[in-house]
């Protein structure tokens, strides 16, 4: 018996694309939702529609997702306590090591040019618990299984993501808040929350947060994020990017993505946008603090802030 939407997602995520499409196309809605208790009918119908759209897109992208890549730079072996931790999340059902996607390419570049003791890793958005466990293990300097106040305050953590992965970045920061662990920066790119998630409010353990979004298409990002505690969290900006006015050529995406979600697709492959994000991350990894003026100068060239 499936008791929650999160449990439902984990089961569906393990199915092959063909099985998901057949299941949600053939079965009536009342048969699909009958095992699930306490969830509103309308939300489940919406969830089914989103899954069908996503799986149709995935069915055309599967060959690209299955290509082998070198993952050594994304999952380094840590022999010393890292000076900084950078966690990225991919969107959709994308694999953490697929170099055709923006978060993975960014992680590779950060790994290459950041200080050698920086830990960089990318996770699927549904592997948030694994990301949390990794962070907690890395900042536990004496490996006693308990974090001291000193170990928590020494943590330098940056989290970023695209689409569902952007929402996962906020949720990971929220998980870390419960353990009293601070986060330097969260970066959301065309953030799309699942039906039971909230990616709009940044928790008070985050020092800085920035949001990039595009407003067009079936899938489009959240236009505004706010701070749960403005005294503790600075929202660097909600930056709107219009790919209808300034389109970006994407070479690895499928025809279905180009037709149904062109703006969302371009937000993931936009080299200028990801370069701006890379500079933001590298500045924070190399310096203890960055002024708002420096961030504003970098982001103004990429997008327009939401009034």
C-alpha cells in the first residue's frame, strides 16, 4: 500500500519509461489512485499528466542518457576534511553522471578549477537523503557520529540544481537546517517543485540564495523565492530570462523537448547562464565573503531581476 506521494514517486522512478507510459495511459484515473489514501483526486490527476508528459520526453532522450561517461571527477574520494562542499542536483529522471546536462557539466568544471580539497558531487533529485548523509559524513571531522558546534560552523556548503533538482537544493538546505548546519548559497535554475514540495521559501540557515527562471512553456521555473528570515538570508535576486527574445541553441536535446519545453530545455543548456553561476560558486569557494555588489554585477549581464 502506498501511503505518500513520495513513496509513489520512488516506485515509479524505478520503472522503465515504457512501463510508466503504458501504466498511466491505459489505466483509468480511479484505478491508478485507488491504492493511495488521503491524497486529493485532482492533485493525483495532475501528477499523472505531468508524469505522462515527462516520460514521453524521456522516451526520446533515453539513448543520450545511456551513454557512458567518466564519473571520476564527480564522485571524488575524500581523504581529508574538505574546505568546501558543493552539491548539485539534476532535474527530471536524469542520471547524476550525464554530461549532456548543465548541473553535471558545471560540477565537472568546478571540480577542475576549485581548490583541491573541495568536495563536488551531483545527485539525482530523488537521492536527497544520500546527499544529506554525504554532507553530514564530510563535516563530521572527528568521525564520532555527532556534530559539535565547531564542526557545524566550519561547514562551507553550496547547493545548486535545475528543475526538480533546484527544488531538491532548497529541500536539502531545509534538511540541514534541522541539524543546525549552515549553507553558504543555494542556486535555483528554472525551479520546478513536485506537488507536495515547497521550493519558494529559503530556510534561515542559508546565507545567500539566488533564483534564475524562464516564464514560458509547459515547464517553467518559479518566478520568486523569499527568505523565511530576511535577517539571516539575503535573496540575491529573482532573475528572469526570456528565451523567446534571446534563444539559445541546444544540440543534445530531443525534438520532443524542443517542441513541448523549449524554454525549460534552454535554461539547462544556456552556456552564459551556467557560466554566471560558475563564477558565483568559484568566488565563494575562493573567498570567505562576497559583497552584494559583486554578485549584482555578475548576474545583471545574464538576466533581468523580477521587480
